[in-house]
């Protein structure tokens, strides 16, 4: 069963009195998702450029290093594809992509203003404007998802859609924490620690947990777990309660209670992800670059969340923990998930073809497994060995994913 992966997804029967839904054309769908992928890929390349420039001595600060990946690539991907999945799961057809494009544009302008202002050095008016644009985009996103949920024509899978609303709300909290820190309201390090956890374990992790319930079984051609679906709302409540308490404690400079509260988010993730993974591994899965990348990315996200909480409880400085874990989180967790999903999703949305056609299987190569190994081995090295070597390995693997997607679109276009 495919949930919202493209025009071939099953459509529900509508009541006789319901007005017919008009979806965008297949050509419009192709153009939009190709453009979204181009934006995501561009920020990945820009982020790698910042990494290389910093290695060679350029005065690149931490904010400039991380935000092309987290705001540019990740936030763009989440706004685009959580909207897509929410519409598919609630059976509310897309009329056009102009509203989503406007939200994405607000994020791009906001990120550019942050980079121009060099907010990590000295917070100025451009950083304030950037924050307002990003908050406006996220608030609009929440309204659009909530509207789709209220008008839902299906209920059994729409239970995962509230994860997207909660995730965007935590990202707004993260931006507010950054603004307060930049403007000198409260303790800077404590607020930045709260900002990082709200963005990472709120915005990113909640989106991923909500998505994998249906997406991972689809990628692996296995059944969707009814146990995971039944646990969604309970897990979301536990996660939001624990993370809210953790963010408040981090902001107040109380790391021990913050770490204890953060452990609740690990528990909440396990409640949903464990039955999903169990169902996939026990159901003769189809192993592809997409399914392997998503499975590995989910593992990294949950493991790093637990490591973050445990390190803080052991007495480590919260911001120092972030510096150690962030390369693995961004590369092995977030970007591996995003690029892995796109190796399946984008070719499917552009023409309904299966990922195997585009992964070189007919050519007998080992390119796809090599990319997955590079990303995950690189993530491990960032934690245990020279971080730069691991970052380079992850970068090569991720760029390989992007190149494979570009190749697949070229093949599909010429087919």
C-alpha cells in the first residue's frame, strides 16, 4: 500500500454530495517537486562549501556553517514534503503550489538575511527580520496543515498529521529562543541550548517520527504497523510534554532536569518507531538505497537524542554536546533521511516509476550501497575519529545521492 507517494496513490470514495476535488496536473507536480529538490540540493552544496572554506581558514562562524543545512535544506524539505504527506494522508487535494512556494520563499529570504547579517557575530536588524519571516512561514504552515486535518476525508492514517503541527510549533519556539539570546535577554548559552533542542528534537525528530509510520513500510514494500498507528497520539503527547519541560529547563540553565525530561522524547520515539522497524524487518523488506537510508537515519536520530540527554545528565556542557553530535545528526540523521527519501519520492512523483530503475540495478553497479556506507561510516567517524574525515565521507555520500537523483530525473525525462 502506497501512502501519498504520487499520482498512483489510491483515492478514497467520496460521498455523493461532496464537491469533486481538483488536483494539480502531473506536469505541474513534476515542475514543483523538481524545483523544490533543486533548492534543497543547492543548500547542501552551499553548506559543504562553507565546511571546506572553514577548513582552509576562512572566517566562517558556527551559525553560517550549520544553517544552510538545517534551515536551507531541512526546513525547505519539511515544509514541502510534510505538506505533501499531510494532503495525501488527509485526502485533501492540492489546488496549486503557490501557497507552499510562498512559505518556502519566506524561509529562503530569511536564511539569506541571517547569512548577510552574520548573526552569530552580532545580532542586528536583518537577523530580526529574518526571524520574523521564518516564524511567519512556520505559522502559515501550521495553519495549512491544521486546515487539511479539519477537512480530512480519511482518518486511519491522518493520525500522524498532528506531528507536523507540533513540529512547526517547536521550531517557532526555537527561533524565539535564538532571538532572545541574540538580543541579550537571559543567559546566551542557556537559550542557545534550548534553541538547539527545540529545533532538533522538536522540529526535525517529530516530523521524521510522524512520517516514517507510513513512509518506511512503503519504501520497503511491507505492511504499515497498526500498533505504531495506535500509539501515535500517546507518543506525541509524551514527546511534547517532555520536550516542552526540557526546553524550559535548558533556557533556565537547569541541565539535569532538562536531560531527564528529554529522555521522555526518546521513549516517545521508541513507542512509535519500534513497531515500525519490527514490522519492516519481519516482513521480507525490499532493500533499496531509500529504505536503507531512512532506516539508518531514524536510528541515528533516536540514538543521538539518547546520547544528548545522557551526556547532559553526566555533566557535559549542553552546547559542547551539540558541537560533538551535530555533524552526525545533520549528515547521518537529517540529510541522509532527506536525500534517501528523495531517491524514491522524486522519480515516483515525476512519473510513477519505481526507484530500482534509477538506482543502477539494471547496470549491475554497487553505487547505491556505497553511498549509504559512506554516509553512515562518515557519521560514525565524526564521533570516534577525526571529525573532518567523517564530514568529508558524509559529504561525498550525500552528494552521490543528489547526483543519483539528478541522473534519475534525466533518465525519466528522456524515457
